[in-house]
């Protein structure tokens, strides 16, 4: 337990706002690239950095260039922290693999090496919202995530209960009409259960990414309207 807390404390000093430890057993069988990615590991360190609240308040019906720049800066910070975590764990005698924060390996289905959101949910950082994003109690979805896989003997955290309830604000605000508004107790077994994912991907990777000074598949509208996000700093 002391080693786990020491690791968390160091990660906080390096700039992470939230840190959790996931037991990888519940995640065996999820889509990964390669398929054997999780095999050598027993734990995952999941961490989040909070995005500036004001960046979302500037968003109306489309992402802004400022939000796009902040989004990419957060990913670079996360990758730096994840690399340093992996180095620390390795220096302590354990195997560790940092997974890039926003690397898309399959642009047809929009998958990375592993779902940072799925790992973060198991690590107790938050729950899966109706928009498929991780929602944290502290900052809502106004966070970016990264993962470090490891075999270090870290004490796993427990998942949180879903707190979305009957809320439909993300569904009502989605400019692509992609969110179905279906509630889940813990997590969705498939994207199609929660969303018309193709509608979201087309809007973000097509129309929004093509806007001047955007260049990345982002939106931010469902994040802005979520009451768990809006309570932060308001």
C-alpha cells in the first residue's frame, strides 16, 4: 500500500490531477492493438489532467482553435508524465509500458492501442457517460487521459457508480444527433448501445477537423453542457 501511494504522490507532483490503479482482469478481452497487449501486465496506472474550464465556455456550436491547441498541449503533457511513470516503475524493477494519450491506430473504427476511458473507469476515476466519455466527480469530462501498463504490485482502486441518471443534456446538445440517451448501470458493452458512433466520427473527423486552425477530431459541446462538468469552477 505504501508503494502504491508513493507512486500516486510522485505522479501528482509531476502534474496529474487524478490518478487511479486498474486491475486489468476485468479488461481482458477488450479490443487492443496488438491483441496480446495486456498479456504481460496485471495493473494499469490511469491518470488525468484537468483542462481549463474557460476553454469550454468559449464553445458554442463548434470547437474553437484555442480549445484545439489546449487539447493537444494536454496530450503532450500526459505523454510526458506517462513516460516518466514508466521510467520510475522500470527503475524500481518492474515492467511498464506507456500508451500514447491520443494515438489512433484504426481510423476506420477510431480505436487506439487500448481504451483510456475503459481503463480509467476500472481505475475508479469516473464512470462512463451517455456520450461514452469518462465523467469524473471532480471535473466532469473536462479532462484528458493516459495509461501506463505495468506488472508492479500496485493496489487496485474500485470503480464508481454511474451518476448520469435520467439526464439528457448531452443528447439534447449533440450537433450530430449521435447520442441515444440510453442509461447504463456500469458500462456499455458496445458503442452502438449508446451512440450512433458514425455520426459523431463524421462530424468530428470531417466537418469540425476541417475548420480553420482545428485540424484534430474534437467537438467539446457535450462536455460543456454536462452538469458534472459545469459545476466545476462555477
